């Protein structure tokens, strides 16, 4: 497994600020956590299901190709860092519909 953090500094409030992804050997998402500037958190895959929300497109081997200076920065993170974030996501609302549960 490979683990990725994408940090976005975009003006759109409906775009996540931080995206954490767990990738399989084909570099496709297995699990993903998104954190928004307003405090919302959405988790996909694993125990959360909703695999249809995961990107079917493999991530590039060179994550730097995703970077756009001042807007987007992508880099690898450790499995431990991802697991910590995944655990935090479980303490927050379960996606948009979880806010109404």
C-alpha cells in the first residue's frame, strides 16, 4: 500500500483542503479521507463503504506531477500517519448524510 496527502489551497469552499488516500498496488484509491476548511470530514472505503466515491483513475507514480505551486501539493506519507487520520475521521460525522443522523 501507498499513502498520499494532497494539500489544496483553493478558494472554493466546496473543495477539500486535505485529501488523504490509501492506494493499492495499482495506485488506485482503497480508502480516502477529505477535510474541509469548515470542519467537515468525509471518509470513503473500508468500513465506511461508498467505494463508488473513490477515484477509479490510478495516481501517478511521480506525485509531483499533481503539484500546482500555490494551489496543490501532493506527497507520500507513512502508513502510520494515514491510520491516525483514518481514526480521526471515525470520530467525525460520517459524510454529508451523517450530519443528519
